[in-house]
């Protein structure tokens, strides 16, 4: 975490802090209140025993409890134990003010849940010093907690935005009816945000374009690059020639990427009528092609990464994609996954899973079931899997 805190230890303004004093002796309560007030504490509440102290916790919400031990009805030991049983007060500092002097008795105070201790008779400078440091620590913890909550909320919103960039179930169903191509997908980030991205677009000429990218790194920086790519796709819609369009996309994306960052990418076009899949790739994982009556095979997906060089050139490759054919696109999180035995799945292992899954009614769901049974989450990398099948119109 970078940046500065809103206060310096030893110089914090305590006007917004609250202290609960629990002591059965009124003179002690008044003395402690006077000391705490002199420090600039904004609110002070009193309780005469542990029962009353517990009752006032919820309404008063103190930042520190000054607690006597020897009290009627409920002593300080019991109040402290009950206080710590409530998760809301597990971090609340409790400064015990006691006349107990035996080591065993002092240990019992800490075992009950006390944070710190001062010994009677009250030593004003010591009480002031200990109260201040515990209140400042409390303020620091609250500052960090609020920061964490804000970051978590913003990351959650960003994650929802990233998810909204992916094709919806309704749009995929519409493409199935129009082109006879079934599309199923799975998208998981290794943290709140990730650098994987994929889209499928109707080219309005009887063909369907698919883009898959995996940016280097993880988290926020990789996700920002994914958002950049999404914006570029709107400015440079996928065209009819995969190699030409990939070169254009690379020239547009290269200046936007921070030095040292890049993306593996594949852009392909399904032509259901011609029963063909044309594509160009830049270092992406090799798609697995499965056609009726043929063994599954890996497609060539070599080529320069997006962002490697501004003048990169790409090649358009074509493969038949007849009715009954299926193809699996995936990010490297799947073949590079390590099992409990330390063994990597690898491309050959993934081909085996894909061939088994291809015989089922929901091949991608079956593939992920088989994969997760051997390589359970969480995974170290962002995961994307897209399964396309040609069922015919």
C-alpha cells in the first residue's frame, strides 16, 4: 500500500475517538475521565461493573475500554472473556487498570483477552501514554480497514465490468440458431481481475468472427489491457481477413501497452456455409480441432505476440470445419496446471480430456469437470475455455 496516513503516531487528533471506562469506584472513574479528556478524546462513557459495561458496548461503540478487574456483579476477567467472544469486539483494545501484582494474576488478565495493563495506584503519565498508543493503533487499523473495504468494493465493480465485456448467453443462443454453431465458455480470473479476454462477433456476411487474447501478467494491469483491447475492437472491428486485421490491431495496440507487456492472440472466422475455419494467431495456445472420424489435433497458433513489434505480420491459415466438427480454444492456465503430484497436464493430457468430453451432450462442462477433478481451483493463472461445435442449421 502506498500513500501517507492521515495522522502521525504520537500527534494524532483524538477528538473522534471514544473511550469506555468500567470501574466500580467513582473516584477512579472521574480521575481516568479527566486524564482521557486532557488528551482530547471526544467521547467518554462510564460503567460501574462488567454487566453495565457489556450493555454499553453496542450503543457506545468505544475505540478503547479502560477496565478495572475487581468489581461486583461481573468482574473484569469475565467481562473481557465475554467481550472477546463477540467477533465485533475481537480487535477492540482493552487496557486493564488493576491492583493485581502477582505474575499469575497478571497472566490471567491477558488470558482473559486484555490488550495491555497499567497497575494501580494510577500513574498519570503511564496511563496517558498507553491510552494514546492504543487509540492511535485503533485509528490506524480503522484507516486500513476502510481502505481495504473501498478497494474490495472497487475491484468487485471492475470485475463485474470485465464480465460484461464477454458474450452473453442470449447472444450465443442467437448465433446458434443463425449459423448452427454452438458456443460454450468458461472464464475464471486468478484474482479479482484478469488479463484474459474473448469475444465472438457476427460479421453480417454469413460468417462468425472469434477473438481470444491473454495479456501478460495478472490483476489490475492485465485487466486494464483487456479493457484497452475491447475499446480497440469497437474502433477497429474484426475484418474479413484474419492476418490483415491482426496486423492492424497490433499497430493500434502496440503504443498503448506499457513496455514489456504483450498479449497472445488468435482471431478466427467460422464460415458455416463453406464449412471452413480461417484464422491467424500470435503465440496463442494451439486450439484443439476434432472432426468426425479423425483423431483430434492441435492447430498451428505460432506467430508474434501482440505488442512485440509494431510491424508484425501474420499468416492466415484455413482448416475444414464440417458439420459435426468441434474446436476447443483455451488459455495456458489449463495445459500448464499442476496437479497435487506436481505433474503438469500438458497439451497431450488436454487432448485426452477433450476427446473424452467431445462424446457428451455438454462437452465443455464435461471437460471442466474432468479438469477440476485432477486440478482443483484456485489456479495460478487466468482461465478461459471456449468450445465451438458445428451442429448445422
